[in-house]
C-alpha cells in the first residue's frame, strides 16, 4: 500500500490530510515464507515413522526484484532462513515503536510458603516481605574489617524489598506479631532505611516468587561486607562479636540486638 492509499483511507475516516501531500511509497524488499507440513493420508508405516522427525513448519526467506517493464515485483532467491535473520526479525518485533512491553507476572511454584508475608506487583516494580528463619550462613568480609570469612548462626531476619532492600532482625519469632518492634540486623553496609549493595547485582529474571526471593538473598549474603553505615548497629563492637562467633562457632548473641521503633505494620507494601 502506498502512502497515497494510506492517506485516502484515512480521509474516509476523517483522520489526516489529502493524498496529494505524499509522494513517497513503500516497495517490498524481503519476504518471509512459512511452510506448514502437510501429512498425506494412508501412507506406509515406514513413511509415517520417517515423517515424525520433520518439523511442523519450515521457513524460507527471499528478495523481491523490481521489473521496470511491468512495474511488478518478482520474488527471487528463496532459501532456508538462517538463525541470524530470525534474530533480526525477533529484535524488530520486540522493539518496534508502539509495542507494549509485556509485564512479567510472578507466580508460586506450589502452595505459598508461610515465611512469605506479602508480595506486590505494581507495573514492573515487584516487592515482597518475607522471613528468613534463623540458620547458619557463610558471611564474607573485606580484609580491612579484620573479620575472617566463615559460618555463623544468625538470628531470624526480616527482608523487605521494594525498589531496594531493607533487612531487620527478629529477636523472638515465637511471639512475633505485626505490632512487635523490629531490631537492627547485625551486619555492615546497612541502616534501617536501606542496604548498600555496592556492585552486587540482583538476578531477578524469573517466573516464580521463590526464585526471586532466593536471588535477593543470594545477592545479600554472597556479597562482601565492607564498611559501617550505622555505628550503633548492635550493643557492642560488631567486628569483635562477629569474629568471636565465627572463630568460636557460637551463634550470634540475641541480647546484643538493638531495638528500633519500626514494626511490621510500618512496612506494608
């Protein structure tokens, strides 16, 4: 269809100006041919077996040659389409102007884990609040802190992710309610307002909340702790306490946790 045709069609719908304003036109250059496999009836069992390995569709690509004498365009040079041509076509279709980007909607693999308290999917911004039960984790530290890398039994933690990460500690999980005060998480690189992740990257491309949460936790625990963002993060010296826990294989002492004025009710997404 030429731009003249487009303009005339649009005028019928009272959209744009008359066709005389346009002199350009579109001409075909490339064609994508999609061939569908047609299986004949009443064939021998051998033929049927051989055809089972054939793809359902076969793609060809060709060019148009303009014939000046007739003004027609002839399709020539038909050949199987190559993977790079498919890549270009896919890229064009995914990034064409006006295309609405599909939003990834996360789901659960099965029943919702009871440690996940809330999830949110607003536009392409996803968020969640979940409990990380007390367990032994390996922590990594920058050499300037003087703390050896090693395993430590951590208190129960509360992770909050909404366009950034926040981490809190829960002193007594058995009596924890939405009104219970949260405690500062006993780590470097954070305050009650945010976690400094440095160059750590979140790999959040997934279809499941469970994998999404694991990716956030991995980004936090597998990165090196490097500096203090809060000098009052525990009651005492954090470096000394963590070194003692790691070298003596002791759990983190809950009595050293520092209470905040923040509750779970303050963190709703």
